[in-house]
C-alpha cells in the first residue's frame, strides 16, 4: 500500500486496520481516505479473515478530517471531492463482509466519531471524549454523522452533539449507546482482540449473514444486503453450477431446482 498512514496487518482470522498519523492525531486527508478504501478491499479479498479491528496509532483514535486538507477547497470540491468521497469510503468500511470492532484509544470527535460508528462494535478507553463539533466550525457532519449515527445511536443523542455541542465521556457515551464497552486507558486494543477472538470462533457464514440481516433491519443499505443474501443463496445451489456449465458448453440448461 502506497500510503503507510493506513496500515493493514493480518493475524490469523483477524485484520487490524490502523490509522497511523499520530503527529496529526490520525486526521484524514484525501490520500488516507484512498488508503482506507484500499485497506477495506484487502480485508474483503482475504477469505481467511473473519473479523477486523480498527484503531489509531499514538494517543488519538482519529481527529477526523484534516482541516488543512479541505479548508481551501471550493464549495464544489468540498462537496464532491471531500464529503461525498469520504462518505463512500466510510460506507465501504461499514459494509465490510466481516464485523468491524473499533478500539477507540483516544478522542473520537467529528469525523473520528463517524469513523468509529462505521464499526459494528465500539470499545472505548475511559479517558476518551466523543462528540460532533462541526457546527461550531460553521459546517455540518458529512461522513454519515447525521445518518448512520442517528440509525445506530438515536436522533436525540445526535441532536445533543450536533446542535448543542455536547461532548460525552466514554462512560456517558456507553450509557447513550454510542459505545458498547468501556475499558481502562491503554486497554482498548487488547479488549478488541479478545472480542475479535469471540467473533472468530463463531460460524463465519452465519456471522456474515447475520450482519447483513441486522443492517437490513436497521434500514442500512437494504438493496445491497438483500441482493448479497440472495446471491449467496443462489450461488450455493446446483442450478447455478448447471447454468454456468450449460453456457460454457453452448447447450440448454437442465435445472433441477436443488437448494
């Protein structure tokens, strides 16, 4: 991978994705967004991977978007090259076939919270702060902070952060459903590894399908989830094998309707 500020490591059935720009609190620029998208592709393509851990290097999880990366953009560039592109990348992360566990080892504010909420499970260290400060900068959350975050944590919690500028401690965030578990400082990655082991021990096909079904029930990416489930089901039938063979042999298919 060209941009080493996003690292991907494979440890047995676990993939670890690390934002590694500690001098900038792991704030994202365009190249890091591209690298995160590529990291998702690598995880997706590795059939041995059953769960992924997402974390940040150093004292931060992620400060979100680097203001220097977008501050001088024209409105058109900002809307398309930055917001829409980042939204697509985070959507890619949220819809990985395997569960994603966010090890929130530092503050998750703005885009950092949007990054964390793309994960299926969030484990936060007790010292972290969580919030959406964008309106204080005269902007709005753009990487699904008013969409996926509302679906996963509730509209009122997002109102308090986005409209009122409230910032929550890890314990408060757990009570509000923003994070699932709170651990002591320095323990998030270890806790994520332990949780990843639990996930990896379960039936991988069942876990993948369950993730799709839950996403559908939550109103997330319904079309993709339905088509993925249908395609997986059909691909396991004898009809698909017969159809492909008939096409290759230039003959009429003889479907048996076997499931």
